[in-house]
C-alpha cells in the first residue's frame, strides 16, 4: 500500500508540473452532494464506504495543500452544499489560502448557517 501511495504522490505532482504547468487545480470536493449526517457514508453501505472521497484522497496522499470551500447549493426545497476544492503545488499552502480568499470575495452571498428546519 505504501508504494501505491508513493506512486500516487509522484503522479499527482508530475501532473501539476505539466505540460502545461499548473499553479492550482480546481475540482469538486465530492462526486455527489452532501449526504445526511446520520449516515456513515453517502450510500450507507458498509461494503462501499469510500465513494465520496474520490476527489480528496489523491491530494491527501500527494501531500499537496488543498482547501475546501462552499461553491453553491443543489436545487430543490432542501438545498445541499456543493464544495469546491482548491489544490496547489506541494508546499504552496500560502498560495492556496490566497486563492481561497479571492474565491470567498467573488462567490455569491452565502446562506445563513445552520439553516433552520423547514
């Protein structure tokens, strides 16, 4: 397993080096909207517990800084948050935080949190 983590780290960092070289990568935080807090995972199936970490796991293993921010909400009567992940080059934590601050200034107004039941 450790050698697979090292291979993932090398591949993720090489992808940022390009071509073309990337300063930042933007992705969803999860391939699905938020799931109910009382569930252990989105599918609530012990045999399939990891579907929701497909976009975050590679960067946890690659030791690249990543930041998750709210990007909006799903449609419907009980909107769920949709996360934006900002990933930077290894050791560029300051750059990721700076881009996150810019996103927070540019994004639409946020809803009050927590939402009242209803």
